């Protein structure tokens, strides 16, 4: 074979070899996988945001003004039910749906339309169980599940466990404490007894360190069941704190 042919043969072999793609290093492959995963995650997030856009809008309207038409609420709350069936656990989606299902339950009348009320209550309880499973460390969700359970039937031990979980997860947050105070004030004596440690801890912290104006506003009307706990918490307050509470409408010394 001539030298020219040998050269062409060598050149052809070299050209063929140069078309083989280099193998990615483990680091590069890992980076590519992460990039693809992030892209997929971003696309899914956008898709979910679009799917539940009306849920966000109506929930925001309810939270800002509390006003929304019955037709709009009914139509949008159906999408909230899809959150459970679809297994969606994105926190903002879950919280927006919570607002809707609780508002729907609140607008039902147990006396004039028991069937619709019972259905809304059942769906709200199912939704709140899903919400808690998605975010088990969110105290507000445990509180709302307790509220729904109490609306359906106030089973003292079950409600006490849910309230205790809320108290354990957010023991010093003032907004959480005020929310629980409102609910403690609407529970019967048996339920409070089952959650005695949590009731006493909540009241002690809130009365000592909480905003007295907010506490006074939350306790315009005090249930007989809560009075003993308030009086006990009052014995641990400074005279200045008691005077401040009295100024805002809560005179502990005049409790029955």
C-alpha cells in the first residue's frame, strides 16, 4: 500500500475516533441530574400555581375582608377538595384551601339545611386531616382541626389532644396563644379538664407576657368553665399587669 493510502487510512481512523463523545465525569453527571430535577420542580410549581390561582385569590379576599359571594365560594371550594384527592402538600396551597373549607362550613346553617352543613363539616374534617399530615409541625392546623371536630361533636379527650398538640408546637407565639384562648373560652369544662396542663400553660404565658389590650378584647365574655383557670393565672401576675388588664376590660378580682 502506498504511503498516501496509508495516510488516508490513518486520517480516516482518526476522524472516526474524534466523533465519539467524551464520557461525563461523575461531578458533571450529578450536576446535570440536579439541574434537570430543579427544572422539573419549577415546572410543577408553575403548573400547580396556575391550577389553584382562583383558590389563592378567593382565600386572600376572605382573609382581608371576610366577604365573598356564595356562588364564588362554592365554585372555588370544589377546587379545595381536589387538593386532598390530588395529594397536594405545597404549604401555600394547603393554607389557602384551609381558608376556603372553613369558610364554607361557617356559612352553612345546621338548623335550616342540616344535610349541606353535615357534608361541609365532613369535608372540612377530611381536609384538615390532610393538611395536618402535610404540615404536622404547624400548630395552627392542629387548632383548626380541633375547631372542626368540636363543631361536629365535642369529644373531650380527642379535642384536648388536638389542642395540646397546637400548644406544644407553638407555646409562646402570641397569635397562636390568642387563637387558642378564644377556643379555650368556647370549650366545655370536661374538655378543659382533659387539657388542663395546656390550658394553664397557655394562660400563664399569655397573661404574663401578652398584649393586655388584645387579651381584654378576646375575653369580653368569659365562659364559666374558663373562669377558674383565669383566676389561677391571675394569682401569678404583678399588680401592674393586673391593673393593665383591668384597664382593657378584664378585672380578674371581679370574676365570680
